[in-house]
């Protein structure tokens, strides 16, 4: 039997989010390795980013469990958490690289969002 | 203790990602260093369980330094690899990152415009950065062989603008209350 329209929409949205989150996760891992191998990676940054990735992976697992029980709304919310966590890690990893500090709006974004939260490892 | 454990996990992660590409002697050296640190960590945990807090604290500090030594073995390799491989390798790498992130941008853009109905106007700042990114990529491609250091700097600026574009899309989604970035 086909899914009701609203459920179908939610299922589609979940597939989108899942795909986006997985893409972000892969990209994040790759750029992390680039920063590390090029010698610009600060250990404090590395540890923080790893924590975020692991937290996102847990959110994804929770989302998958919700999806298996056909609770698409809850699955979407968990996936959004993973997505938001990766955005934060990605932004921080990105602006933590010194030569790129001249990107003003990224700096401001990070200042506004995370300075208080990141505290001691914030390098700006 | 958490800090010591955390750093140990970091070492394991680095090591696993690099173990197949590093010389065997270096891998052995890194592993030996990490074993020493692991022993200290276990001794510290035991001391803590037995209520010898001060001693445990000392052991955790030593664990921390021990893992740092192991990490330095891996790091030394990473830095010299980056230096020795020269610009060509680094440029190839950053181009791959650019290409992957551009794909991410396209997917985000499609998701918010086609699925959520965001207008082009709402995402115009992101598109502006994509325009700037394209210019830097063209300039970098032109100089790749003759002036590789400049080309690399331009590829990085291209990546910077691409990341800015992604940032703008996500900020728009946050403004529209679709996502909430936890702080």
C-alpha cells in the first residue's frame, strides 16, 4: 500500500537529510585529514571535531532506529541534530586554519555562535 | 582521567588512519609509545579505584604526555609528508576537497530550493560566493604549473568562498527555523 502523502513527504525529507548528513560527514573526514597532514591541525581542534563527529554518528544511529519504527518525524529531528552538529564542526574546523582567517563573515559567524562555548581552544 | 582517555582515543584514530601508509619502523615506534601510555592509564585507573587520588592524578598526567609523544611520532610523519610531496600533491588534494564540497553545496541548494521552496533571493549571498569561488578556481587552474604556490593559495581562497556559501545556506535554514544549531 502506498504511504499517505504527509508520511511520504516526511520519508522523502528524511532521505534528503540522511544523504546530506552522510555527505557532510565524508567531507568533514577528508578535510580533517588534509588539515592534519598539512601540519596545521591543532590537537585541541582535532579532539573537539572528533567529539562532534562521534556525537553526530550517535544521532544518526538514533534516527535510523526511529525510521525503522516508521517514526519519520522523530527520525528527521534526530537527523537534524546530526546535521547541525556537523555544521558546527565543519565551520570550526574550517576557520581554525590560520591563513583563512581573513574571511570576515565566517569569523563573525563563529564569534557569535561558538566563542563562549569553545572557550579555551578558540584560536581567533 | 577523561582528558587522558580522550587523548588516547585521538591517538588510536590517527594511528588507524595512517597505519597502512607509514613505514613499519615508525608504526612500531608509535605503538610502543602508546603502549607505555596505555599502561600508565591503566595504573591510573587502578589507583583511582583504590582511592589513591593524588597518585592517580600524576599517572593521568604522565599518560597525557605519553600519548603526546606517540602522537608526535605520527605528526612528524604527517608534516614531512606534506612538505616533501610538494605542491602537486597538495593541490590535487585540495581540488578533490573542492569538488566534494561543491557537490555538498549543490545538494544543499537543491534541498532548500526544490524541497523547501526557498527563493533564489534568499540564497543570493551564497550564490555570490560561488561566483567568487569560480573566479579563484579559474585563476588557480591557469597558474597551477607555472606558479604552484600561488595556485594553491587561490584554491584555498576558492574553498574559503565555497565554505562561505555553504555557511550562508545553513544560516538561512537556521533563520527560517528549519534547523537549530545547538550551542
